[in-house]
């Protein structure tokens, strides 16, 4: 196992993807998914955990809560963090593609993230009823599914997989709902801070109230 090896951009993208999907309390070298990802990257679980904690030190949400990660974030860490925050739409999809490729699109049950869905299954998320058509439809559909997977897991992780209103913990009843409408704010479609974890009933009520406010 390599020690002290420089982190490549591709590895940092995967690490950032994993960071977004794990609650802060799960950033531990004993967490199964961290162990498996580290092995696939040719790194130790402690090395990956340290990298995730370095990324945590850059998180403004944690900073606002008074939570601190490690203070050894590198220039590359800061750059990849900024890349994500400047372009969630592109980096969310790219990072999810790389993460899925790492597992050949199938994550064994024992290593699954909280509420991880199989890659080919539908994912509860709020999107417009109308979908793009034309020669790029297939590509758009695949990328949308990949992006939805990233957004859902990240939003649920932010709320510890519970409805932020009722506390409902049943994954099948939870929806990753957009605050700024999906169709109107392209740059924020995959921004996890533009998401609420809601049970389906609360999601419907939220969507109706938002529509009335806009109209």
C-alpha cells in the first residue's frame, strides 16, 4: 500500500464525492465504504479518512456549526473544493461517474452508502415531468440519472436520512427536494445546499406552496 503518495485530481474528485455523501460522524477509518474506496484507490483507510477530514475543514456549513475538520488541507484540496462549489452541475455528474466506475456500477451491500440505490433503479428526486427530446436524449437521460443519484445521497446525508420536518427515517418515503426550482436554476440543480430531505407528503405541500408563491 502506497504511503505519502500525492493525491491525483481524479482521486480528489472521488474523495469529494464520498465526503458529500457521508455525515461528518461517519468520517472514520472503520466505516466500511471508506475502507473499500481506500482499497480501490490503493490507499489506507486512515489516509482517505484524513483527506475527508481535510475537506471537512473547508466546509462553510460545518464552520457555521463550530465543527472543525483537520487543518492540513492542501492547495489541491482547496482547488477541488472550489471547482465543486463553482460548478455543481458538472462536477456532481463527473464525480458520480468516477465513483460508480470505481465499483463497476455495483456497490456490494456491505459497502453501500446510507440509502444507496442500485445504479439502474429509479431514484426519488424532484424533476420536471417533461424530459429533453432529440438526438441527445439518451445522453441527457443517463447524465440526469447519475446527477440525481449524487444529489439524493448528498441531500439525505445532510439531514441524516430523516425528513427535516417530521423526522421520518424511511428511505422509500424520502425525497430529495429542490428549494430553487430544478427547471429554473440550472446552476443549482445538483447543489446539495439547494436541497431539502422531505417525506413525500411534506414534499407535495412544499411544492404547492412554492408554486403559489411564484405565481
